[in-house]
C-alpha cells in the first residue's frame, strides 16, 4: 500500500494559473497534482492535494494527516507570514514537513520574508515556480525511504 503525502495549499491558490501569472505562472493546482502524482508513483507515494482559503480548515487537514499522512508538503500562501495556528498544528505532526513557495518570497516585499512554518519544516523551497512541489515530492521519497 502506498503512503499518502498531503499537499496543502493556502488562500488564493485556487486561482493558481489565473492569478498574477507573471509571479505564479500559468500552471494550475490540477497540474501540480498530476506532476506530484507522477513523481510519487515510483517512490510508492500517493498524493492528497487540498486547498482552502480558511485557516481553520488547513489546521483540520493537518490534524487528519496525523493519522492518515506519511508527510506534509505545504504552501501556506499568505498564512506563511501570519499563522501561529498552522505552525502549532504542524508541530503535532510527527512525519516530515516540507514548505513550498512558488515565488521567491525573499525577493519580494519585506512582510513576505518571514514564515512561521519554516520553524517546523525540514526544508523550504522558494522561487522554483510550481516545479517546487515536484522537487518536494522527490525529497519526501528520500526522507521516508
Ligand atoms: C503565495 C502567496 O499567496 C503569497 O501570499 C506568499 C506564496 C507567497 C508563494 O510564493 O507560493 O507570500
């Protein structure tokens, strides 16, 4: 049986592909799911990709992953910079956590430079576009291998 990787996405990422494509690109979350599933299959990893515009729903999915997920890849989007609740939830999860930002948050406004989630993540990918998710899947294979 394959292990499940939760790929959690925060606010406004439902608009990925349509929203500010000069920053976030033209690929959609459906494209991300397809590429991550392709990377995961030979590694024995399946993906459960979820997106919410609501902080509490992301917290609930992290709690679900405690019993049903082997690892979490999370792009908390704007909640990266504000959410102690998401950090606290991730601290209850025992498996690996990898943080992804599509854009290079360090090249952007100063308020995007700090992420609460980075205090928990085993690794952080920023500025690799949506390819960052697939790279994080590959790393999950190593961490869980
Ligand atoms: C996505 C967002 O929506 C922003 O709020 C973050 C992140 C950056 C990204 O690069 O994926 O600041």
